[in-house]
C-alpha cells in the first residue's frame, strides 16, 4: 500500500533513493496535477507541461535509473504501476512518461559500462531530462527493425539526417534516441541507436497528427538532423536492443498505461450509471449489466 498523500512533503523534491511506496505516493500527487489539465491538454493538443513539472519535482523521470547513477533504481513493475496511475489521470501524460521510461530502460540495459551513456544516466537523474524516440521513417513507416537513413562517420564524429513521420513530444524533449543504419552501405536491418542531446539536433516540422485521446503527446512529423560524437552510439546492435528491451518493455508499460485509461473510463461510466439509478429509484438502467462486467474486468 502507498503511504497517505498527506505524508509526502510537497515542498521537498523526492530524494534520489526512494522506495516503491514513496514513488507511488509521488505518482499520485503528479496524477492529481495532470488530471486538472487533462481536458485542456487533449482539446488543444498541448504538451502536458503542468503534469511534467510535477513529475520532475518528484524525480519520477529517473525512477528507473540505477541508484548508483542517482536514480531510484525502481523495478519495471513499479514503473508500470506509475504509468497506470498517470494514464488514469491524463492519457497524454501517461503515454509520454511510458515512452520516456522505455528509452531509459534501453540505456540502462545496453549502455551501462559505457562512460558516455553512464554520464547520460546521471544527467537524467540530476537534471530530470525527458527522452524521446525516433524510430519511424518516411518510406519505411513504423517498421521498427528497418532504417533508411544512415550514420555517416568522419573521424570520431557522425552526421545523421532522418525524415520521421512522427517523433512524439520531440519538440519538448531534452534528448532523442534515434535509429539508423550502421553506415551508408549497411542493409536496412543493420541498425544502431544513437543518443542525441538537445544541442546535437535540429527539428523541422513536416506534418501533424491528430492522435485521438492523446493529442498532448504532440506526435508530429519532423526532419531530424544531428551531429555528435561516435561515443553517443549505443555499443550493441539495435536488433539486440529491440528484442531484449525496447519491445518487451513497451508492451508492459503500454499495457499498464491502457489499463489505467480503461480504469478511469469505467469509473466515469460507473458514476454515470449511479446517477441514472438515483434518478429512477427501484429500476436498473439498461447499462447495469455492462457496467458491472466492466468493473469486474478492470
């Protein structure tokens, strides 16, 4: 059980070393803030700034970062529970948080032991950096395991140009993890993943996408151009990252997120049903069986 909300000091950011119970209490507080703005976020396709101010205040962006690098070292189970809480409050905030944690998991699992990526983990914890992902590409679409663009290396520097039909919250991120072919002559499936910091890349808007119910993810299309040091490339093939971490973690966190959204929808339906029942004492509304089934399923 999470501690009561009153036991958490709102004026004090959460410490780096926190228990699962403390993280969940912080998530509930962030969710309260997210819920206040959820309708406006979706109506205006606005990034959920207020929700993420609260998420940063309580150091939830570094929940999965190992304690050795300044994070909470939370388990995937705990992070999934946070996604569920945030998803119930604001679908956009929950989705952005889940996508961020998927990228963090990739760095933790495949960048640990590499000095540049370990320093990035420390920065995620100390600065509460928000990570986005650029895996889709024009002419390839959402085929995760194929890339058209390539990392072009000269000396110890790289150049990357990617035409992405969607980079969720790319314009609001502090870093983007992008996929590309290993080099200009590599096959589409011979991919690497590159960590791009905000100073490394430029984004030019290409298109917009009305992401029904999650408009606050700001999932626009961009021309992404980046330059950086080759040490920013994760040291293992993207195929290993995708199979071992990105795909399974995505399924777990998105399932938790959607469960949170469904739970909130059912609670709204239940409240509506109760209002109908009070208006007509002695008779059950036609929705009674459906609502009861939905409550039991959730």
